[in-house]
C-alpha cells in the first residue's frame, strides 16, 4: 500500500523557517491561527460570546448532567452547556453528544439570550391542545398508586 502522505510532504518546503512556511499556500504555522485556552489550534475566531457561569450555576448544571431521573433531553442540554462554558468547541461537543452542530448552537444561543432555565426546557410548540387535562392525569395517577381493595 502506497504512502498517501508522500505527495503532501513533498509539496512542503524543506525549511522550518516560519516566514517561508507562512508564504506557502497550504501551510499555516502555529501562532498565526491562534490558540484557545486549551492550546488547541483554532482556525477562526469565535463569533458567539463565551458562556460565563457562576459556581452555583455550574453546580446546578452538574447535578442535572449527572442525574438519572431527569429527562434525557434536559441532561444532554446541561452537558452541552457545561462543555461550552469550559471552552470546548461546538463541533467536539456535538460529536461527543452524538448530535449535530446546529442543535448545540441552538442550545447555546438559547442560554445566551434567555438564561439557563429556559435553555434546559423545551420551548412551547404550536399544535392541538391536550385532550387529557392535568386533573384527569392526577386522578389516574392517584388510582394507579392506591390499593385495588379500596375500589372493590
């Protein structure tokens, strides 16, 4: 099997001089692109502001992110927000959560515009009103939790 990198490396200049490398059309040396807080190379500057959380907000999101009783969508959003507040890239968050980048961006945009509690909840959607009222649901739950001998 042939080495596919040989054609790429042969196109590079032999010198490691930064000025020579910066003039090559396919090579961008370190320092020109920039680095984020975790010293990873980033090709573009972020346009979305960073999410700065207070300690109590981090604790709150951490509790939800580790919860086994909260709805999965809420747990997933909490993990996304914690990762973004630590400075992780949106694409790496999306890959880890096995979702797409626009979904992570919507979650982050929601918290930046409306706050953490709104970002964790589903927004109301248009549609048909509920057929079963909350009182009916409470009655069914009460009957389901009571002893059968109470009803005959």
